[in-house]
C-alpha cells in the first residue's frame, strides 16, 4: 500500500488548491528511486517465469519438447498447452459474457505469431530464460493472413453500430462543384510504455494477490476472480505506480493468468516480466487502419457532403473496432454525411487501445482531407476550417456544452504567426531546407462513469484520501490531494493519498481520459461530507469549545477552525479532535445515481465499462478540442523531415493542475510527432511476424526529435462535462498532430503523404 | 550453468556482497538481488536508457553490463545520487520543479544521464542537451521539461 504525501516546494499557498500549479506529490518518490512499481515488490521465496512465444502465425502446437528445459538447473515447472490449467471464461470489459469454453492462457491453437505457447518457471530469472531457450515447439501450420495488404484479407465484416448518416451524402457528393476523394492509412502502432508489462502472483489458500501495473485494478481483479472461480473479494490487485500504459494496462492478459496458474501449482509467488520484444505481441496496440474520404464542396469551400468508408484490422480471436468516423462526424458542419466501417480479422494479437483510439486515425483522415480541399479551391487551410465551423454537434444535433475551438484557432494562429504564411507549396525555404506550415484540429469526448472515494480526517489534523484509482503519470495523486485540501481547509502537505489497490474504495477504468473528472468529483463529495461532519461536531459536540456560542456555522481554513466574527479563539483541527476525543472522521461517498447503488450495479459500474455515459447523454455534446500549428523543415535533397516548431491551443475545460495538464498535453503532442514521422510496426508477410519488435527498430520520438512546444489553454470551466468543470486532457493532445505535420509537409514540398509514417522514401 | 560467484560491489559508497551466477547483469543484480529497484528495466537490450547508472562517474547501461564486470569500480545508482540525509541532488530538484516526468519510470535513468551530461559539458545549448539526452527514451513525452531541467541544473552548477 502506498501513501503519497506532498513534500514538494511550490510557488504560493494557492498552489495547494485545485487549479494551482503544485508540483506532483509523488515526484519525490519517483526522482529518488523510492517509488516501487508493481513488480518491484520484494517478496520472500519468489520464483521466475518466462514465456516462449509462437514462431508461426496460424496452426496448432503439435508437440512441445521440454526435456532439456526440465533438466536445466533451477527449473521448477514447464507449462504447455497440454498441462495448462483450463480457466473459466471471464466477463468482457464491456460487461458481456466472455467467449464460450474455457480460457486457455497457453492455447494449442495458434492464431498469431508471438502468442505465448509455453512458460518455464525456475528459481532465478537467468535459469528460466536459459531453460526457455531450450524449449522446442513443433507446429502444424495453416494458412495465415498477415495484414490489410494481404490479398487474402478480403472485405471484412461490416460493423453496423459504426454507421452514421444524415442527408443524402451520395447525391450531394455527385452534384458538388468541387470534389476530392482519397485514401488515408495508418500502420500498426504500439503503446511502448517504458515499463514493460509484468506481474507477481501469490496465493494464500484461495486468496490471490497480484502486483501488476494496472490502469484498472477493479476491472482486472474481476477477470482473475472469474478465471479462477473465486469470489471477487479474494483477489487483491496492487498497482501503486504504473510506468506508463497509454491504454495497454487496463485489461488482464494471458501472461497474468500464466503467472497466477504457476503460482498456484508451485505454492510460491511467481514473477513474470514480459520482455521488450514480447510486448509487441503480448497485447495489441493500435490496429492498422485505412479509410477513403470523399468531400464535396462549393467553389467557396462550404462542405456539402462527406462520405467515409473505414477499415481496421482485428485478430482471429476478438473484435477490436477503431472507430474511424468519430472525428469525421463532428468536426465540421456538413448537411450530408455517411460513414461506415468494416473490420478485417487476420493473424495478429487482438488490437487494443492506444492513446485516443478512433479519434487519432479519424482525425488523420478528415484533417488531411479538409487541407486538400483548401488547396483545391485556393483557400487558407485555417480559413476553410472556420468557414465550416460546427456551431452545434452536427451528428447528435444538440448544442456543445463548450467548444473553444474557434478560440484555439485564434490563439494558436496568433502565437504561431500564421498570418505570415505564404500560401503556395514550396514557397518558404531556408537554404536547402523547405519550410512548411500546417494546421489541424483535434477532439476527444468527455466520458463519464461514477466513482467512489474515502476521505478521513485524523486526530493529528492531517487527512487521507483513498481510492482504487491509479496514477500512471496523469497526476491523480496530486489533484486528489488538491481537491481534498481545498474542500477540507487543510493544507495540501497534510493530505495523504492512497491509490492503486483493489482493497480500497472503488474506481472505474483510468481510460478514455475520464479519471481526473470523475475522481475529483467523488473526492469533492466525500470531502464535503467530512467537512460538514467536522463542523457539525464543532457546533454540537458536548465537549466542543464552540458549543455555548449557539452558532450555525464555522469556517475551516489552513487546518484551523474559526468562528465567523472571532467570538472565540481559533483552534486547530488537531487540537479540536483531541479536545472532543475523536480519533477520526471518515466519509465514504460515491457518485452513483440512487437507482444504481445496489450491489449488482455497483459491481458492474466499477468492474466493467457498462455504466460509462456517452458524450451526448444529457442534452449536451461534451468534447475537448484543440488546434495544432506546426512548422516542418524538409531537407530538399534527402527528404528528411524535422518538426522545428509547434504551437498547440487546447480546450480541456478547467485544468485542476495546469502544470501537470500541460505535461500531459506536451506528452501527447510528442507521441503524435513520433506517430507522424517514425512509428510503424513492420510485418513479415511470410510469417506475420512483427520484425521490428524492439526499441531500436520500432522508433519512438527521442529528445532530439522534439523542438520547442508551446501549449496554450483556451478552456473554460464546463459544468455540464463534470462537477468541477474539467473535460478530457490526456488523449486530446495527440489527436490532430499527425495531420498537422502531414499538412505542413505538403506546404513545404508539394507532396501529399496519405499514409503514416511520413518517411523520406515517400517524400523523394 | 549452476555455479555462483561471490562478488563484492561498491554501490553508493557501501560495499555489498552477493553470490550470483556469472551471467547476472548489473541491472538484475541491483533489482533482483540487492533491493535497489530505483534503476529500471525498460528493454534489457541497451535501447531505452532506463537502466542508466554511473560506474566510476561515467554513465553506463546496467542491462549491458555484467555484475561481475564492475567489481572494484564505484557504482552510483539513483538511490545514492543525493548525499545522505534525505536531501535532493540539484538535478533531482530541477526535475521536480520542471515536472520533467510523468509516470516516472524512465526518470531515474534520465536523471543519471542528466548528471553525467552536465559533468561531460554537453549542455552548451538546448540542442546539445537534446542530443546528449537522446539515449534515454521517455514515452510519456517529458522531453521539453527534461531539457529545461537539465539547462537549469547546468546553469546552477557552472
Ligand atoms: S533497460 Fe538498459 S537500455 Fe533499456
Ligand atoms: S516519465 Fe514515463 S516514460 Fe518518462
């Protein structure tokens, strides 16, 4: 269990309250190496598991020769498809029943290259690794489909719920004076959290404790409980710090099941650390996508019609949909619209969520296409966006709660100096460097699920906040301390925050950029109740020094209780608690609606995504917005692209801690620069293997790739979006970066790159 | 391979003894045998910088170093960077102040690299800092703030 208490120095006292630029309170632990990430937990008698992954893409495991491995020093157990415990199928994240039949963590049927098929457990990591290398697996291979480009891939399956349409898009397009129609592609991309996945599993009787990095301890604990057929309460998942997730650490995965099975069979705690190369297939990242977009417009640039058809890959096992129409349907006012999507199953691990799933590739399409339209009719790319500005949600046909996108365009353009841009491609240069300026917008919805929090005021005048929600760098520890400090009137350095443990009050997934809003809401509610109880005691407790004053209110600030007009001397909370002999004041509150407070709904609320509200529920359309302005420099001879300057203006509503929110924004923008210029999973058609499955070959942005980045907040508090006025932060900033860069590259070179990443071979 | 060897390592000014197989890396010796988990494993193949430590004052990737190689050399890890009594090294303070991290997993490696980068004199411009800090990947994307922190710490040191 981890307590984090603020220790950092900060600018002024107001920093401790919500909205202040407090340094992160888990910072001191992280910069000194004291922060203990899940699998760094020290435990007696630990043994090590290493998995062996398949080397074919499709077929069956015929046999496993494990003799040499079993005879290898230190080896305790070899798990294969033949002896692996058959677990029960677990409920999906959506709350639907899991697939029929048992859950096989090491299946005999191979459906992708890099699937775990064998695990070796030994006394030490080195012994397990060496023994795993001695395992010989023989397969019966069948035909595979390696990727969307594979001629065998076919058309896939239409996903009807993705279909959106209004007006008559086909006719309007056919009759439009200006038409453009193009295809846009994004490759397979990976989360690449710097902390690889891993787990320590330990059984005590039928109680299972898991130290595992997790974006959702309650949801993942449920999977383990169902797999092993034990009560939910018997599973405890501990995840105090998470070394990055970006969507990849929200669900329980086969390697976790393997570790838990091995731990039960051996009666010892088992650690299984997925190796970096294995991370590329131990779970899925963003699926490869392609989409055709047809835009019809007037000669003046007014959109008349948008027709979109999108496709994403999925696995042979599970249906992963990357909603390509999500931004397309809401970015611009268009009278006629049609969007549909197919999903193509092939031999890959099931794709997962990677920062802004859907919105990210969706924006690459529409924000490139609108730029193409601007050049087609000779209009400024910023102007065409303003001309087609959506004053209300064009799809849901309801008002936006807040949409500060116009402000984002204006502020961003001003800071960037957009007005100095010369319109023609190849018209700006510096020696042999072609300079290009590009713009693109982005958006991410506000998702909402109820949360729960406990606030405890202690006899020493300090307070605790507890929740099973997690902090993977978004700043949860810090903003929850700030929320409690502000409401309780207790200085932030006297607040301790406890997170990342399924034994604590519950929280839904830290995903969809929802956590900050829902948890500040829950802590706010619990803290208000605690404060009220404290004031109630001060007014009414027989031993209260204020009792005889017959007041109906008191103030609490800076850890001190005072009377409204100084009728009595101030008393610190600590002294007061001692005075009345109270050990603690404890309030547990949730933000579930009355009718959902029953046991079943409560359980589903926190362990599935069933209760997550759509951004249009409640009469307003709730979204965050941003505009990115990019300068690129392209070497005329070599075609190398460097982003040399960027300004982004973002509307995430109210920021609970601007210092930390800006870090998330910059982080998302940086990931977007890498996505635009570097990131691409390369698949060998012969065996559907990810051949660049390491950090030297799958390139993510390094420090030297990143220029000065200016971020500007244009948000205003949005109380339709959340109790305290915030909107989505973490996923927003990556949306629109890749098209802004592609648009800048076009401006620099006159070459339109429609498939990511933008590499020199495509430019020359 | 079964045999273990006895090693005496000088870590953060303390002598630590351990019996490990000769194939154990410095990184795993720290993390799995010596309860020094501040040094992180991000790739185990020399590509991310998360495992950066100092050996005789120079930055070294602990995942590409065998524990047996560094006997008799002075090893400094993130846990030993500040002088005792709970204070922070100026680079650590600058990281905190500039919010030069999010998840914190690359951070010990970044800080160890930053201290060496300043010592090497590779902080003459922001671009030089970027270049010499590029062996340390940060997927959370704290690069801008890392540059600001290194710049400030370098200025304070000069
Ligand atoms: S763990 Fe050593 S460089 Fe990545
Ligand atoms: S802070 Fe998360 S990887 Fe750098």
